[in-house]
C-alpha cells in the first residue's frame, strides 16, 4: 500500500512537471507570436509613414515645379 502511494505520488509529480513544461512552452510561443506581431505592425506603420512622406515630397515637388514655371514665365 505504501509503495502504491509512493508510485502514485511520483506519477502525479511527473504529470505536474509535464503540465508545467507544456505551459512554459505555450507561454514562449505566445511571447514569440506577440513579438512577431508587434514587429509586423511596426514595419507596416513605418512603410505607411514612408509612403506618406514620399507622397508629400511628390506634392511638394509638383508645387515647386509649378511655382518655378510661373515665376520664370
């Protein structure tokens, strides 16, 4: 009886260790996914900002072109 209890305790501890390991592995994957998503959002925002800046530069370039054209006659 005592031996069965000890084996049950060992089995329970092994099960808890496996559950804990699986939980930590899941946490690691969630963290990696979060970091990946944050980086992807950052890249999208930066790409958008660059596109807006390029568009503004184009508009400024056109404005400068027309201003020079009207000034020079």
